[in-house]
């Protein structure tokens, strides 16, 4: 498992790296002194320990940039203050670790974070197998933005394409699972790609908007909050 530690205090970087290495040899840890250094590395990590009060780009802004590149990374914020806890949840942080870091508390949070990272890895492998007239396609669930009902057909809108298939929305909803929500009889949205919403519309991270039926609004909010609480990531 690849893990990054980002903190502008060398003593904290050494401490967190040492605590992780105590948990086992299967963890590959790299340290960075700034958010900019992490982002410039171009590397993806399963888990990131991120100081909030960084010099230069702060931890919250760094986390937003990370979310643009990786929806699945487990983020654990490190801070000497509780003031940023709500902002941390805005970027789907897994946990908020206060300084000074206590070893037993770290061990507990780290163990839970490892399980979450493993769960996110499995989610990232979930696939939908599609057979059309001319081709067979395998789509990762994470790459599907939303499904749109078109009479006897369904259009799957992905990050790079729109694929038209013969399908029934109810059956597709079952296949795609709890990360997708039937926001309207004609739409099934991937909650990982939601940027914002109101009682009539959902806007996705790519700027597209889809309908949210007013009668489904309350159920949608509950489902979306449950999705985030269970480790789902928000599009920022």
C-alpha cells in the first residue's frame, strides 16, 4: 500500500512515517514538505496524511486538488487545531488527527484507514459488462457519470464517451449498486461525480446537469449523506 505524509514540520514527517512503519512492512511511505511537492510528484497514493496548516498551499486546497486527480485516496488530516474539521469533511476526509499525535490513537485510526483503503480499491475494480450489436465493453463503475433513459435504450454517459445500450433502468440500477441513485425516472447518477445539488437539479463535476425529481429530494439527500459517511468521495 502506497502512503504519503505531507507536513511542513520535519519532526512530524519523521514521526508519522515511523508510526506507519511500526504497523508492518507492507506499507511504502513517502514524505513531502508541501502540498505543491506532493502534487508535482504526479504519484497516486492509497492513503495520504495531510497537514492542514501548510506553508504555501494549505491542506484543504491541496485536498481539493487531490480529489480532482483521485477519487479513492483515503485522506487523514493532521492539525493542531479543531477549527478546520468541517472543511475537512467537505473534501471527504476519512479522519482528523490532532497534534500532538498519540501513538495508540494513531494505531487505531491507521487500522481503520487501511481497511477503508482496501475497500476503496475493491470499489475501483467494480465493472459493468456490456454487449452491444457491434462490440463487447467493460466499464468500471467509477467511470460512469450517469445513465439516461431513452425509451427502450439507455445511454451511459462516461468520462470520455456516451454508450447506447438496450437495457431496463431498474435492472441497471440493481447492477450498479448503492453508489448510484435513481434521482429521476429517467436518470441514474453516480454519486462519486456529484459537485452540487438543489431540490430540482444535480450538477456533476464536469459541469453537466441532470434532473432531480422533487419527490425524490429527501430520499436523495439521505442516500448521499449515507454514501459519504460510508467512505464515498465527493467531487470537488
